[in-house]
């Protein structure tokens, strides 16, 4: 069922593959803690197309999206709000962290991701 959420648009898939090769330092830091079920057994995918968007990290059980936001996001708040509303309509909760938070407060970021994932699982 969740597989249908993922986009099969070839342009988005190709862009996502490229983005996996060009991750920011903050995205690399997050991926080290999220990959291979490292965060309490939750399975995350990186640079995953959903609809017409590519999310940084997604866990389908529970439905959680984690975004690493660089400085460009300060200039695209309306776009981010529309994107979040779309993902929320699909049942996803979206967590956003600034890159400097991820790099400087890494343990706190992972603790918050885990807290929300567990809360979603309890309420799910």
C-alpha cells in the first residue's frame, strides 16, 4: 500500500539518485543515524520521491518525513508550507531541522525524531 505513495516519474527518480550522491554534511550526518534500522529499528529511506516532491528521509511505518533545511529554505517558506500540507494530506508528519541544528545538536535531533516516531506509532 505505501509503495503506491512513491513516485514513479523517471525525472524525479533520476534526480533523487543524483541527490543521494550529493548530500549535504547535515544530510550525511542524519543518514548515518537513520540508515540500516539504526534508530530503534525504524526503516528510513533517503531522497525518496513522494508525489511530485523528493523528501530527504522517510519512514513509512510510522509515516514520518525528516527534512534537513539549509539557508535556502528561509527564502522558500511558502513552497515548504505547500509541500508539508501535501505530505500531511497523505498522512505523513513532517519534521524539519536546520542544518546547523543537525550538526551541532545531533543527539537532540535524533532524540526528537525517535520521540515523534514512537508517539506516531502509539497513536497510529
